[in-house]
C-alpha cells in the first residue's frame, strides 16, 4: 500500500476502533498519536486539521481532498507518521499486516486496493 493510502486507512481504522468500547489502549493511544503528528504537519490549515478529527464516514467522504492535503504538506514523507500508521494497521488488521499489506519497504508506485496490478505503460 502506498504511503498516502496507508495514512488515510489508518485514520479510518483508528477512528473506527476508538469509537468502540472494546478497542485496546494500544490502538487508541496510537490513533491519538497519529492525529497529533499529522495535525502538526497541517499547522495553519484548519480544514485539514478538522479532517483528521472527523468520523470514519466523513474521512471516507472527503478522502480525495484529504489525500491531496497529505501530499501537499509532505505528511506521506514523515517516517514517524508512517510507522504509527503501520502500527495501527498491525493492531487492527493483523492478517493484512502479516502478509505485508501495510509494509512500505520498496514502495515505488501507486496501487490502490487488493489484487490490483501495476503497469508502467503510459499511452
């Protein structure tokens, strides 16, 4: 999964987990940490900061805009943010994490979704 999608997915997963009484402290703490780190990058952009605090369904609705803001602010280049996002996904989707779904080592292209293929043909 490419970095921007990982961050958005972790925000949705973290917000979903945090809303449940059964969510573990580790997930809740990681989610709060992720939001804090991202908000620092969005300093001065109140809309982007509000999007980070949004409910899961609101994040999904504004996903395109949020992805653009993440890219513009360089959030996807921050290794600490990526590490926390991976930690959330490891807790929330252990099966996906064990298969390398959220591993960014060697990531070079953009691929969204499971089972997609990537080509380097531009016509």
